[in-house]
């Protein structure tokens, strides 16, 4: 059996050789009421890698995701996506930079009353500017590509079904397809399996892991399920009280270490 | 002994007072409000009993209703409905724009937010009849002034209701588009409108229904249509004509309401 420290060192060496697609460096988020949600958080994500972020409710995981796409502006620190600094960008430049980052939210967050296909096609809005998309339509080419994305997540047959009639697992797959249609370099998923049954949750995690390797994108997924983290993650980041307290390859992190993240008396 | 016995009794009274004081005070304030209103409006219930004969006399003189007015009444009904349609259509266009600026979750913020909120508040606060009278000075008596009056007041009402409907949209479905790099207009047409469309259409139909009734009232003050004809018949003591017009009015209101309810049901 290989020495764990040696294996860890070799993993870190291979990471160091690759160019990270997402670099979070010393990010702090302090709200006007004095609450500090993130304290000097640093992490990175490589192409082809699924990074799982674990931690208690309120540990700063979702704030981190929102800071990365600047839905929430960080107070300090730097966030780079494929080499581009996001924190200092103006609104218009930020809009262009956001095209490289897709987000999947907890409840899929599809637009109700629109078809699965139309929801997937909205992934193109950042690049397809013009009268047609401004008036609620899509170019025919984008619709054809969106259909392929639905096929990729196994939902081609449901393309014309209204999104508010889909099951939780199907809706989350549509959200994944929408994120893919954005052609992202980095895919962020904020508790994407929180409301799914164990089988559907495992399906979504497998899909995210497959996408990371086949599309050569960096996937960062916020989770609470330790078993899923252990099964699917390449790398695990643990957070507590707004700080990163664990950042290691999944193969080097035991279940005991993961469970410790959720122990209330853990210091 | 006496002192120790008095303290618990005092505490019990205090508990009862704290429990019942808010509802008792509210009840007292409502009672005062109703009594003062009764006095201020000089309510005389006895006059209803003595004067009911006058109403019965008008109805008696109106029977049978005059069928000759049915032809003109159809056209006057059309005018009444058309005033409401134009008033609502103009309001729909402007209030939708204002609502996007006034809704906290999608507003561009700054002066657009403050300005749109102020416009909505002022337009809503001033009744449609006052707006219509103001427009009479600009475009003269008639249905056009009435339509403009209805439009301005309805912009305020619909603007506020639309903004509230937009604020109820799930922010994550908006954020999901924001992070694609979508622009403000794209977010409006691809996320906000589809999510709120049934509510917006329902509110617009309800407003159209209300505007038909308001259009009748505006007719009394020179806005034309059925209200104007009813006022004329009343002033000229043409009671058979008046009763026929009132029947047409009741049918018109019932018809518009039925259509609005049917359309609202179809949307959902």
C-alpha cells in the first residue's frame, strides 16, 4: 500500500503542474452589520476535477459560490476564472466574464411555464445578444444545440415539457444542461442534490463528475452528504466559520475526517 | 399577611389587563371611528323609510322600460367598454415598464427606482375622476378625456401590483440567468415575464373589469357612453328610458365580469 503522505505529495505535484481554471485567493466577505461570512478563503479548481465543498450550514459555502460569480461582492481578495480577475471588473465586463462560469442552484431554479428546451437555451443569453433574444426568443442554431445538451443529460424526450411539471431529478438535469449550454470553464453547483432521493442524487453527482472529465471543466459542488463526497469528489474542501479548514485530494481524506467537519464541538 | 395576599391579586389583574388590553383598545378605537363617521355623514335612517316611496315611484314610472333606446344603448355601451379598453391598454404598457424599475429585485436602482416609485404613488393616489377632469381641460369633454383619466390612475394601480408580482419571483431563477451574462432586457423577457405572466394577465383583466365600472361613472361627468346617457335620462325625468338603460348597464357589467372570469380561468 502506498504511503498516504507520498500519494498526497504526488497528487499535489500533478495539481501544481496543471493550470487551475478557478483561483480564489484570500477572499473575505464582511457584511455591513459586521457579520464575517468568509475569512481569508483560498482554494483552486483544476480542469477535469470535481471539487466538493463541505461544511455546516452557515459555514460560508453558499456565500463562497455567490462571491465567485459576484452575486455577492467580496470585501477583500481575488477571484480568477481562467486567468481573468473578476473582483475588479466593471458591470459590463463582469457580464462578459460571467459567461465562463455557470451556476446550478439548490432547487434547479428553472423558469416555470417554459419548456425544458427553452430553459436550457437560456444558457446562450450571455453570447447571443440581439433583438430576438431580447424579445424572449432564441436563434434556431441555439435551440438545436440546446436539444443536444438535453440529449447529453438523458432528457431529449422531455424537451417540450413544461419545466414546472418535471420531477426534482429531471429539473436538476435540465439545470445541468442549461449550465453546459453556457459553455462554461467553471461549473458551480450549490447543494444541487439537497432535495433529491439517494438514487437521483447519485445520478446527478455521477453526471457532474463525468462532465468535469469529458468537457475538461472545473466543477465545484457544495454538498452536505459525506458519502456522496467520498464517492464522487476528486478533491474535498472543508469549511467552518467562514474559513477553509480542510483542502485535500478525496482519496486522502477519511470519513472520520469528513465527519469531524460536522461535529459541533470541533474546534 | 394582607400585603402578601394583595401582591398575587395585583399580578393576576396585571396579567388579565395585558392579555385583553390590545384587543379591547382596538375594539374601542373601531367603535369610536364608526360612531364619529355616523355623526359626520349626518346619517338619518328614518329618511330611508319615509323616502323609499320616491324610489318606488321612479321605478313605477319606468315600467315598462323603453325598448326604443336599445339601439343607441348598444353603441353607448361600446363607448363605455372602449374607454375602459384604451385606458387599460395604455396603463398596461406604461405600468409594466415602471414596475420593472420599481421592483426591488430587478430594478436598475438609483433615480429610476425612486422616480418610478414616486410616479406610481402619485398616479395611484389621485382618483381617476380627478385625472379625467384635468384631461378635459386639455382635450375637451368626451370619451378620450375619460380614457386618459382611467389610464393614468390605472398606471399607478397596475404599476404597484405588477411590481409586487415581480418581487415575488424566485430570485434563484433570475440569478441563474444573471450568471449566464444575460442583459437586463433578456432577464425580463426570459425569466421575469414567463414566471409572472398569469398574474400580470389576471391583474390586467381585473383592472379592465374595474375600469368598465369607472368608465360608467366618468360618463356622468361628461365622459360619454352609457353613464352620460343615464345621467341625461335622469335629468330629463325620462324614467322609462332610464330603466331600460339601467338594465343594459347591469347586463354589460355582468357580461364583462363573466368574460374576465372565463379568461382568467383559461390562463391558469
